[in-house]
């Protein structure tokens, strides 16, 4: 290889939450990091969860106490380090006479949950009588109701932004982030990782030298390992989870609900989310295409039926669904047994038998990504035979968590946005919203409102292109500005956003039309027919 080939200490394959967290930790410890993803960042499993930062109450059923302990303490860290993105959410668990989990079992779980989260800043659980839960949630099912438990967890409305801010922090520490770059080959010399080749967004084959590789590609872990010099056994046997999103319905709850499904006993959530309700999830084995995952008719009907059972006035139908999404959990492969019993603990697999310097990540959760990243970089240090500085991510704020109050004051003084617009900018960008206002102040054109409601200004589109490596309209709408998850998927704004993006990118008319068509096709893929 020539000396002109770029060289890195580690290439991280996959720009989901695990890959982003690993890249951030590694770069902060001084490693030369390259991040590759065949799509945009957070376009896989990380974007299709229930969007909770939770301790994993259900994992207590399967004796995964260390995982619950880890999750609860990582939840506390995220509440501090990403306070603009992660907020407390109150959850009720109704107890019915016909349920598999009775009041004493639920009470025992609540006590264990509180004990494992000692030092938390949120209140402990409480048990509610039948009359009390009925008075507070009059729309819920009365037949067989015994009472309820109530506890606090946390919610990340925009998981995409959590992933992005980890990548922004990694980039600030020197990492290179390359999206729409698909890995084609992992090369080894004398049994050790030496290089990898990938196709860039223009289809060009690029080769780079690497001393190590972290395969954090989620459900695609086994696909990536097929590009390595030796055949690997199967590591991932994912299960599919689907969610539906609806508007406020008759009898809708004020809190989130965690309910045991009558059909199969599996708990599912009904969660207030983004001024809508997020309902899910399912848990079924999945062996089909990883690139075209959709919520099935059976899954949608299951979620509708169970929600209508618990809230009889809802009468939800498929016509009430704003959109749905589905993904595959990259869990360890198991030939048999119930899906719910497959461990949710992550596994950091050092693939010495394939090539020294290769590590694969199996499993993982939004809540525990930071700790997974710390453990992975600790292993990388041993793989690289390097003494690295200690982990810095435990107490380091993510970029948007800095300067939130100053940003709030700057937004209020700007005059560019309505109160709703200011609230939205802070919820999406945190303290970095001030940079959008600064950009708008430099050019009157960028102060123009989009959509006529004053919730968005043109500067936001320019900002995410310049500062957040968005390259397509779908990137901008669904994974940067987050309006793709409004009830109407932000469709009324597509033309204005496209015009602003075209001016920034210098797109031709033909390119702009292709981008709009691709955006509409992507938005349509979330619709239920």
C-alpha cells in the first residue's frame, strides 16, 4: 500500500447509538477514528425503539439484575449529560384480575426497581387503589381492574438527536464521520486487521489503513463479517419490533401506560410522545430483508386491539394511524425459546478467530450505549496494546446540553420565532439553538419563517447542512429538524425546505426534483395501508 492511504487507529462501522458512542469515547481518548455507515446516521435500530431511557423493569422477570442496575445508573447520567433531550416520564401499570402478573409481583418489581436505582433524582414508586387510578384515568378499562403501580423513567423524544450529538462530539475530538459509505471488504495481514475498503456516496472505491475495527452495525453485524477474510459463525438473531403513532383519542391517558397484553401476556407501552401517542412494541423473530422492514398488518392490528381493550372509548382503527415504524433488535442468535427471554445484555465480541483487531457489538440499548462504549474502548486499548487515558464520557455533557439558559434568552430576544418555535428549537438543539439564531442574524433571508406558523426559520435548514452533515432531504426532515415525525410528517414544508437546501447545495432543478421524490417515498414508507 502507498503512504498516501489514510490511516486510522480504529474504524467504527455503524453510526447508530452504539457506534456513535464508541466513536465519541475513542476520539476523546486520543484515538484516530473513522466512522462509516452505508446510510445516514441513526437510520437503523436506534431510530425505531420506544424512545425510552429506562431501567428495564421487565428484565427483572428474567433475573437480569446487573442489566437493570446498569440501565438505571446510565439513565441518571443521561438525565444530566443530555438534559435537553432526556426528560422524566411518569408511567402507570394497571393491575387486572385476569393478568399473569398480579399486584404482589408488580409491587415486588417496583421495590426492586427503586432499590437498584438508589441515588436517583426522580421519585420512587407508589401503588394506587382502584378508585384512585379510575379517578385519574377515567378512560381506562374498568372490568377486572384491581389498582395500579406508578413509577418514573425517562424519555428521549428524538433518539436521532442523541445519536447525532455523540457524533458531533466525536467529530469535535477529531473523528471523521462518513455517511452513505458501504463497507465492502475487511483485509488482514498475518491474521491481523490491516485495511478496509468501502464505496463512498458517489460509488468510488476507497481503501484505508486501520489498526482495528469495531463492527457496530446492529442487525447487519453478520453481513459485515462476511466481508472479512475468514468465515464467522452467526452472531445475531434479531427480533422485530413495531410501533404505531396516533393522535389523541377518546379516553386517552394523561400518563404513559405499561400494560400486559391480553393476547400473549407481553407488556407494551402507550406513551405520550411528540404531541401524539406512541404505541408498541411487538417482539417476533425476523429472518427477512434488513433493508426494508415494515410493520405488518398483524402487528398493527395487535397494537390497535390491545389499546382499544385497555381504553375502550378509543375505538382506534387503521385510519387513525399517522404512521408506523419497525426495526430489528440485534440480539444474540438463539435457535429456540421465547423471544422475550433472549438476553438484552450487550456482548462485546473480540473476533480473534476472524482477524486480530476486529470487535463486534451484539445487542445494546439506547439507555446503556455510553457504558457499552466505555467497555468497548477499554477492550480496544488491549487489542491495540496501547495505554489510553481514562474514559471522559461519564460526566461530560453532550454538545446541546451546554448553554441552554443563554440560548433560551437569545431565542426570546431574537424576534424570529413564536413561543412554540422557540420551544421546539430548544427541544431539538438545546444550547446549540443559539447558533441558529446567530446564523439567522447574519442574513435577513435566513430569518424568514417557513410554513407560515413561525415555528421554523430558513436558517435552521442551512444550519443542519453546514454543521450537522445532512446531505439529503430525508436527512434534514427526519433526522435533523425532526419535523418528519409530526402528525403530517412535515409534508406541507417539503417544498420550502427543498428550495432552501437546493440553494445551499447548489442542486440543479433535476437533482432537487429527485430529492423531493425520494423524500416523499421515504415518508410514505412509514404509512399504514
